[in-house]
C-alpha cells in the first residue's frame, strides 16, 4: 500500500508591533553588501515593506515566551525600519508583517537566515533592462525611475539603450553567448539589421572584441572631431537633417555623423559662402579647396600688404591686457615658478594680446584687382584664407618682360589652375577639388602570388615625400648643395648638353609634385622648408635687383652658402615618374639617372625617412597595396610568426592591425630605403631595428591579447606551428 504524501505546514503570519522586535544574533549576514540601509529605508517609505520579516519568539530562562521576537532573517529590513522610526517617519507601535516560526521548531535560526540569502535567484541583467522599458512605456519618466532605484538618469538611459539592441542579439546575451561588453558595443548604432550583420560577420572570427564591433558599426560614419564636422558644426548638420550615433558607455568625442555625403555638401556650401563674402573685397579670383596641396602657390607672386592699425578700442584693450600681464610678472618676479592659476591667467592674457596683434593686411586696391585668394580649411577645422597672390598672366606687361615665361615652358602647375577664369575684376572662379583618387580598391580575396609592383601613383606619392625630405636636408647642407651644383655644371660643360641662348645654363626650377599624399603639406619636413623659406624671404630685398645684388654681395661666405643650399634645394627632383618612350616627359634612362643621383644625395645628407616623419599607415601605404605587401612589411619588421597571425584577415582589418604593429618599428618600403645602408647590412630591407627571428617566442612580440591567446606556449611548439 503506497504511503500518502506528508502535508506541508507553513508558519503563520502575524502583524507584530515594531517595538516588540529585536535583532537576532543568529543572522548570518555580517558584511554590508548591496543597497545601503539608508536607500532601503527610502524605498520602504516610498512603496512599503515588500517582504515580511522572519521571526521567532524570545524565550526566558525557564522556556516561557517573553513577548519579544528576534529576527534571524530580515535584519537589513529591520534596520531600515529602525531608521524610519528614529527619523519619526514611522511610529514605534506600527504593526510589521512577520512570519512567526514556532519556538520549538527543529530548524535552527541560522538555517533560516542562511536559506533566505542563498535561495534567492539574482535577476538577469536583461530582465532588469526590459523592466526599465516597461516602466517607461507605462509613463514613468527617466528621472523618476532613477530616483526610485537610486541610480543616475544616465544609468537609466544606458539600460534602456541596452534593451533596444536587436532582439536576436538580446536572446544571445540571455543565453550567455555574448558578453555584456559586447552588447554595450552594439548600442552605438540603432540599426537592428546592421547590428545582426556585424554579429554574423564576427561570430566565427577570432576578433569579437567590443572595439571591433564599434569600429564596424561606425565605419561609414564621420567622427564629430573630424575637421569637416568642426567647420560645419553639429547643430547645423542636425538642422539639415543629419543624424548622429552616440556611445553611452564610453567617451566618443561627440559621436559620429551618419551622413558623410550631407556633411560634404554642407562643407562645400559653407566654403562657397565664405568665398563669396571674400569676393566682395574685390579679388580677381578665388580658389576654394578642402585640401590645398603642398606648393599650391608655386609660380605666383605674393603681395606684401601693410598691417591694419588698431582702432582706439582695440588699442585700449591691448594696453589693459599688457598692463595686467606686466603687473602679474612683477608681483611674482622673485619666485621660481608661477602658481598654477597665475600661469594660466598669463597664458590667457598672451593669447588675447596675440589675437589683437595679428592684424589683417591692407593691400593696394590696384593690386587686389589683379590678384586672388585661396579658401580652405586648416587641420583643426578652422577657415583658412590666403590672400594676395598674382598669377603670371595677370602681371603688368613690364613685369612679364623682365621675368621670362620659364614656368610656361616647363608646364609645371598648369593642372592646378586650369579651370580659373580671369576675365574680369572681382569675378570669382571657384575650383572645388574632388576627393583624392586612391588605388586602394583591391578586392579582399586577392590571391597571394608573387609580389606585384607598387601602384604607380603610390610610388609617385612616396617619392614626393622623399623629394621634400631631400630638399630640407640639402637646404641645410651647403657643402652637399655646392657639390650637387658642380655636378650639374660639370655635366653641362663636358657632355656638351647645354642649350643655346645664354652664356650659362644653370638654373633652379621649382618642381611641382603633381602626385602627393593629402598630408604632405602638414609634414615635419614641409614645415621646416616653409619656415626656412619665410626667414630668407623676410630678409631679401626682393623686387629690386640692384638692392638684391648689394645684399648678396654683403653676405659672409657661410650665409651665401646657406642661401645657395636653400635655393638649390627647390630644384631637387627625386620623383619616380611614369616613363614616356615617345619623347614627352622623362625617358627610362633619364629616370634611372635621376633615381641614382637622388640615392647619392640621400647618402651624402644621411637622409632618414623615419626621422623625416614618414610612417606606414593605412592611408599612406597599407591600404594602397595588396595583402601580400602588407604581410611582407609585418614579416620584415616583426617576424614570420607575427605575419602569420594576420594572414587570414580581410584587407581593411589587416591594414589596421599592421599599422599598429609597424608603428615605431622604423620599417620603410623599398622605394624609401637608403640603398647604401641596405648594401652595408647585406639585406634588401632597411629596418631601424634588427629583424625579428621567425622562431622568436610569441610573448616577446608586441601583440594584443586576442592575437596571442591561442599561441603555443614553448619555442618548439611555435616552430612546429609555423
């Protein structure tokens, strides 16, 4: 006969006056955790007691009940109630809902206390996120929710954002197939379809890091710190219908702009409007370009204007700033250094004075009528206007006769200004340069075969960097410049290659680099060349040949050589250009001679393209070459083991990771290497540091954790894996 199930008897519930309750020494919770007693008290005051206290009668020594009850389970709730009583927000005799355990129960008080804390199941974070959504949908505001759960409104927004991720991804998170950090990364883009696409693309990949998810979700967007966005302004962009992406979980520098096409149109429109405003000054032409190339003003004469005088108000303001600056300097003159706040104030005063001292130039009206201006953006997103440039065809007749049309003969720079209209005074010709065409559209599935030659335009851009670096180096090396000039003269004299029409055919023709990277004008060597040129230009009495002759004759020998080196440096041409077998342009033998001579000059000036500021980035090299070239670069700089870690990546990812690995390595593409050093080292590569051994242990390679996590632990295993 089957036994009948034993009936379960529950402890009765009763309302016990608060002043009859005491804490039990059997409560197992000794360490404070979770919500504080103060916050719990506020929660009870708002919504009441949600969970009864578990109590037992307090017995006297003879075993009789004393009328008091101890609390082995619910001590924090009792402390919160005690705080409300102490604050006189709750009466001492208020009935408290309790579950009363029989004093003779065989279950120990410690057993009850432990069970209450261990048997509870923590709420899954996703349930919490969805609960916040439910509260909002039922009309509870974010501020009210934040106050109710003692968090900031930002935390509420973050949890609501997490709940808004694609449902399919939320289910993966619920099943612990995705981490919270990964889910947070998906909130950066609200497009559910795109979120799922990104997850499908990386779910089987070795790289599922949150930063990779964010990068893929924002790869078609523009950073708010981009100079175009700074120039237009986020308010103007959003007013025009542009949308933004924001990351609520980490700093995003203002977010991302989702509509690059709209941004480019707004930039173009604003630059055009600025150009039209400048046109009212009477300039003959204005050229508008987002990126002016290095040498944009080559062949143009620049007007020398007079600084505009300060107005009375500006003069008074400058005097006041200067007086305060001098007073502070005198007050702290005896101290080793200024206090932090004083130093900051002095900096503010100096900036304000410099702003007043930077006077706009006033040009002659007649000169303005035949001159023009360039309108562009600087690297910080500020409008940059360069006024007062005269084209050769706009010079007066006598100037044209004195300065022969050598520029027209060689054709340099014609491409840049070909679209200009110079029909009338004040008529503006606006040339908007299109985005630079880059040969980076190589399919990701490109086969690794024999290394193909570098793209022709990339070689031209790389050698443009090298040409400018050589100019800077020769410009500070008078002896090398003199030797180079003698080489030219000796060849002209003894090889009968001089042309007729002059007793000496020795000249410097400024070579315009038609193919160049967009950042060349902002490079280290470009600034050095420009600064040196500006220093000489400020001293030379240009425009008066007699005065210039006297000035040059009065220079000491060192200054004459320095000036010779500077002038000669502008004729340096180390560009690797396309060979034209039909006579126009450069021949194959001429290109060979040019590159051989440039190697001799590079050796003489001890040229180092790493010190000159060139480094392999995705934009300057890695995205412009096939995968095989990227792997070759990493292999030469970091070793075969490191290269093998990248060989399965897509082109864009490989270029990004290779840029990080090559940073600071000193690696250079062959076209930028010193051939004399390569021969000396007995190898084709010129790398600043010694090549990494193929068998070098993985832990010695500077790689992120997600690349080294699965590498073999010992050297033998590593060699076997390779």
